C-alpha cells in the first residue's frame, strides 16, 4: 500500500514573482503606531549622532560621517563583513508594562531596526534597499522589564549602510546597571565580540552571537524519528545513526486542554520492535545525550492540531511541554505546526519555556515553504520573535510545487536552485546563518514531491557557504555559518541505505 507521509500532498503554489517580491519588500517597512503618547519622552541618547561621535552607542564596525545625513550634520555609517552585520546597539531604561514607539531613518541594502529584551516578542523591521526610508515598529514591555537594547544593523557582505534620527518614545524608567562606556569614535576594524563566525547580532546579555546550545557542531544534521509505523524502517532511538546531531521525536499529542501536550510511545511500533518500553526509550535518550546529541519533542506534523492562540493556551503549552521535557529528558522542542500559528502567543509560550529550561534549551522549527516566503508570514514572524532562543529553522523544501526565490524568480522544487534561492529569503529576512537549515526528504517515498539526491544537497550547502557548486542561481553573498540540513526521516533514511546520514552528514561535519 502507499506509505503514509509526514506531509499531506499540497497544491502547487506558483506565486507571481512580482507580487511575492513586493510582499517581501513591504513586510518590514512600516509597522503601525502602537500607542505611545505625546507626553512621553525621547529615550535614545545621541539618536541623531550630532555629537559627531558614537556617544551612547556600542558598535562593531561603526563610525560617524558628515558626507550624508538625513537631518543635521552627522549620521551613523557602518560596514558589515562576511561574519558581522555591522551592528550598533544602545541599552535604554524603560518602565514595565509600558508602550514604546521605535523608529529610525536608514539608507542601504538590508538594514534592520529592532529591540531585544522587551519581555515579550522581539520587535524588528527592515528595508531591502533604497535611499533614505523610515523604519518604525513598537512594543509593550513585560511586567518586570526595566531596560531594553535597541539595535540597528545591516547584513553579511552587504555595502555600508547609514542610520540617522534613531528614536524611542515612551515613558522613562529606572536607569539600567552601568555598563561599558562607549567612546566617541570607533576604530575602523574592531575585533568582533562574537565567538562563532557567520552569526548575527549579540543578545543583550551574551557575548556570543549564537543561540546554539553547547555541544552542537557548527553545521548540524537534524533527523525526525517516527513514533509510528508507516512502512519505513522501524527504529529505536538507539538505532539512529551517530551522524544525526539533533533527533526530533515525532510527534507530541494534543490533549483536551487547549495548548496542552502529551506523549505516548505508539503501541504498534513498540510491538514491531519486540517491546519498546518507556524506560528503554528514556534510557536511549539519555545515551544519545551522553554522546553529545540533542533529542527534542516535535509538536505538530501534518495532522497536529495543537492550538496556542491566547494567554491561557500559551501557559498550558509551556506547562505541559516543560513536564514532558523533565519526564523524558528531552533537550527542547521542535515546532512543526501546519494548521495555523500565532507568532504572538506561541512566541510567549516558547520564551516562557526557554526561561524554565535554561541555557541548554534547543528550539527547532520545520515550517512549510509557503510559510517562509516573506517576513509578513506568521511563521516567519514567529521565527524572528524567538530569534534570541532559536537554534535552527529547517524549512520543508518539499511538497510545495514552485516558489519564489529571494531574487523574485520562480523555482521548481527538487532542484538546487530551489534550495539556495529559498534559503536566501530566510538569510536576508532576519535569521542568522546558523539558524537556517535545508529540510529535505530522505527518499522519494518520504514525501509527495521535492526529493533531491544527497549530492544536490551538498552542492547547495557549498553554494550557500562558499559560493561554489551553485546551479544557475548564485546568491550575491555567502554565509559560511549556514546552519545545516534536516531530513524526514531517520526511518526513511535507513530504508534507503542512509544516504542522508552517510553522505550529507559527513559533508556537513567536514565543512569549515
């Protein structure tokens, strides 16, 4: 009989190139005013850079110039590098549970404005290119938030960008704890604070730009393990090859409580395996972790109906996910919901869960291709909202038909161009390179369409990382820190003779 599949067959989405490109371009340009009041004050120090220096700002590669300014005499200029976005930040005192408006005038390609540490989702907006344009966004601080970090940055390998008239309007707050004092001028080439090359902006409290948990390699192979029998090889967790750095257990179950999660080993699978008990399953997870691997619980799948759309369901999600993590020893969770998602409330739930789990928390995602076509899509918004705790997004490059690439052209699934041009959307849309992985089926039996051989995947990884072995589409920059690859599933990989773990895994781990 035909094997059941991870994804339901989907209609071909041949999106109009112009319309999609417009959506991508407009998604981050202007965000509606969030309600700061006229009586509120300006909180940014030296937002117009009219001191003639960087007083109040901390920059990785910034300087102040007077050749071009939006208003006044001076404006910030920063030049990104191959492993640096040219970010400038300022930490500002704020009040809890208060509303703020953030804006700036920017000029250049792929310029981003946002804030971290707000106590909720991370507001962020961007412009793809052009002359002076105004970016604006807003947010409401959490109940215990007393300071936030405002940032402006460009993108890897892009030309220098300009920023001016940076503004944060809202009620004042208690001054944050004293930190390093920025000098009025920046050296043209300071040593970056990041310890992991190829990654993006540092978090407010971390010296490393990466949210990758300790122990994972630079380029990660993720595989889904099937907690059911659909014709693929049946496996215990202990049977999963060592090449898999992250194992996603598919799937958690929805409970009668909205947002609630449960998990039970499938009895039919257990029977096929000669009796696979909870105790054996937990012991296998512990052994994988002892070997340096990460094991996460996947939420969703084709038929997953977990709903997180308000505060109470978000709390139920957090509580139940944390209970399962402690009970089974999972390192974190994978979000693979295909029936709707709320970036606001799921983001709230994930931040709360990460706070309980601590620094070793692993968060992966597997959105469908249509969900990551622009930063205005709810799934993409979720990924950006949780960027501070996100390990990797392994978008499904299959069961989708044709899609737009970041150059506005339409590419067919099952090709190298499809992998590289769609990955480029995420890479230029705000995710760090280490947060972008290529999700591919392990064999033609594993998906309804979009299968590519291991050699094609390896070429796509090399194209994205080094600009070599590209198809007819070649990105205008490279991302040496590209996150890795994912497959559905370790079971289908075993059925096919392990081409993913053998070839793609070896290639990933040999990449510089």
